[in-house]
């Protein structure tokens, strides 16, 4: 079974609610591609207006984070129930910026992954090595650890429907893209890791994105690789160029 590509934007901490709606209106006609699942990952305050603006289109909305409790005294956090009620279908979890600036651990990411699945939200679970780890030759050891802990107690059937985003930290927001061979090598390694944790059928079904300075010029080459099932796109997802990335095969 061929895996459908999934191309998601990560807007990060950009776009006020009114700017967000204007951006959706600009991008809507540009991101028409039936071969691809299209996702806009938007700041929490933009979720409600963006879901409204995306009604009747092919665009699904992702949150950029989520807490692992149902409700209660967690000032400033957002629960899975809130996301579901607002119409969110995906949640980006364990982005390197959250791990770095907000000290999220693999165990935190695992709790969030389990909670999202429990509520029917598809996790886009991020992993990726630093430049130092790459230079030390421990890229795959580090990522295998992130993936194994992140997926603890996730069943094979649940894992099959998930998305993993491989994002080398040194390529995020730097304009320095991994070569398609480097990206493929790690995405293949992640798929092997999934086969070891579960089985070949799960590994064949789970979708693995590449993220890190994807742009209109490099998307087609990256997405042509056997184990790369689309991309998680930061900077370029805020521009009309995102349409070219989504329509990489047209
Ligand atoms: C990201 O934030 O997930 C990302 C990959 O950013 P950029 O595309 O800007 O490198």
C-alpha cells in the first residue's frame, strides 16, 4: 500500500488571528493537491478562526502543542478536549524548540502522544539530532531513543496512523537543508526502528516526514525519496511558496 504524502506547515509563534485568516485565504487556492494530506500547524489562539476559514477545503488544522491532562489547574495549557472541540485533527509534539526552550523530555512527549491518540488527534511526533550529535556519529542512537520512548505503550494499530517528523536541529530555520540522501538515511533508520518495536506492517504504514529548511526548490527531490512521506515546513509555510511545496509533483 502506497503511503499518502503529508505536508504540514508549522507556523510557530507567527500570525495574529486576523493575519492567520488572511494567510489561509491566500494559501487556500495554492494548496490543492489530492495526492497529499495538507495540514496547517498554527498557534493556539489562531486555531478557532483558522478551522473556520478552512471549512470546506482540503486543509486540516494542527495544534503546535498540547498538555497531557484532561482539564484542571494547569494555567496556560491547552487540553486535548479543547482541541477536539475546536476541530483540530493533528498535533505537533516534541518539536525541538519545545524540547530546547521549554525543557520537554521524551517522557513528556510520550504522555502527550498517548493522550492525543486517546482523543482521536493524530500526533506528528518530532525527533532529530543536533549538529554535535551528528558530528559525534550518534545520530541514529539518539533518534532511536527519542522514538522508542515517545512510542512507549502505543499499540501497533495506533502507531500505524501516526506521523513522525525527522527534523535535524541543525537544519531548522538555518537555510541548511539535509541532502536528500542524509534525510533518507535517517528516515529509513526510523522505519527500521518502528519495525523492531512493532513489525514490518506497522513500519510500512507509518508516515515519516522530513523537516528542516524545506522550500519550493528542494521539496520535490526530498519527497521523491523512498522513506520520506512529505514534510514539516516552518518558514516557507508562511509564504505562497508553500503552495509550490504542496504541489511538488505537479
Ligand atoms: C520546523 O519548524 O519544523 C522547521 C522545519 O522549520 P524550517 O522549515 O523553517 O527550517
